[in-house]
């Protein structure tokens, strides 16, 4: 997917947050997916170091249909890209910037969101064909550092902090002022074994915080 196509698709998303479902099992995937969709989350990521992650991706795709984009996180090799695509995944998210993973994602026609922390990594990722940029771990940078990088990055590029992002409007607002166009939400949203009700509560808190930022 071209970065402009992804940026356009992302801009149309009412809640520009990716739900990171580390530890999700296929048994829990349907009800957790339903809870997230109910709260307004339409971007779902299952890290590959989760139990039977590919099965969960397939189940979430079947469950969500056209109502969500489902993909994998912690994708480290081109072979894993192929596995995710064959399971129905639509996006590839990595903790690092690996050009071979980005290239394979482009070849397979899926969204590529590599992890970066420096301007050099960011520009290398974009040159390789990344759809957007995951700033990870966000604890290593700050809204002010992101703002400085956004001055030189192409303005349409989606930059999203991941790591330590809480359901607090003040924190989200600071990142947005720094140039963030979305977020990845992990432990504050979902942890393995958490109930559907708790996930729904957490997801609604993130959605409400985002609404406060945009009112």
C-alpha cells in the first residue's frame, strides 16, 4: 500500500488507535474483538509472540469483516510477513526498522508500519516503502523530539507513538501537538486473560480521551 493511500485511509478513521493484543489466544479473540469494535477500535494488532497468533488473526478477520483492519505485530522476517498475509492479515507492524520486512510487505500489498526512534531510521523506512512510522518505544523520545522530527518528515506521513500511551487526554494532546497522528495502545488496553468487560471499559476510556482531545 502506498503511503499516501494509508494516510488517506487513516485520516478517515474516527478513532486513530491500534489495539495491541499481546498474549491474545484464539479462544478469546472473538469476544475481545467484539468489545474493541463496540468501543470504536477498528485497527487490531496481534503480536506474533502471542499463542497461535496466526489463528487469532484469521478469526478476527472473519469476525470483523470489513469493519476493521487486522494485522500482526512483532514481525521480524519476510517469511513472517508471508505467514501473516496467508492468515488474512492486512498490516505488518514491527518493533524495528528492517528494510527486507518493509519490502516484502509492499510486495504482498499490505500496510507496513516499522518501528523507528531516529530521523535516520525514519527516512530509511520511508525510502524502503513504509506506509507510516511507529515511534517505539515512545518512552525513548518525547513530544518535543517528535515535533522536531516532523519538521523534516513529509507532512502526510502518519507518525504514531507506541509504548506507555495511556487513556489520558492530557498525554494524548501533548503527543498530538508534537505531530502524532495516532497511537498504538498496549498494556493499558489489553493484557492476556483480561475479561471482555474490562477490555470494553479500557477501550471506552481511550475513546473518551481521544474525543476530549478533539473537542
